[in-house]
C-alpha cells in the first residue's frame, strides 16, 4: 500500500502533505524531526491519510494536493475538524 498523508503542527497549525509506503515509520520520522526539512521542528500529528494500492495513483494524488489549490482547499475543508484538534 502507498499512503498520502496530512500532518498538522500543533502550535502554528502549519500543514505538511507527504507520500510513503510505510505510514507508521514515516510518521515516527517526522515526530523525531528527521522526516523532512519542512517538519524538522515542531510537534506534528497525523490528521488524515488516504491509502492506494498503486504507487502512481498515490503520487498523482500527492502532486495534486501540493500543486492544485482547489484540491488542497477542498481537502482542508473536509478535514477542518481534525485540523482544529477535534476527535
């Protein structure tokens, strides 16, 4: 499986969109500060993910979320409760 995921930084409410084949390992890396330059500092939490059987489908979705403002806006509206910290 391949995963497209969204992290939120607790203090600043920054968001990070990523792609991985091992979601647990990747989240642990972000939590330790070794995930990416964008998530090197702060307290990040997983707020959303999508699973794909095909890597290319996952990569296409990640690219769309990162570069298509409308797609990103629609997703953020859909998960706004999770972004606010509601369960």
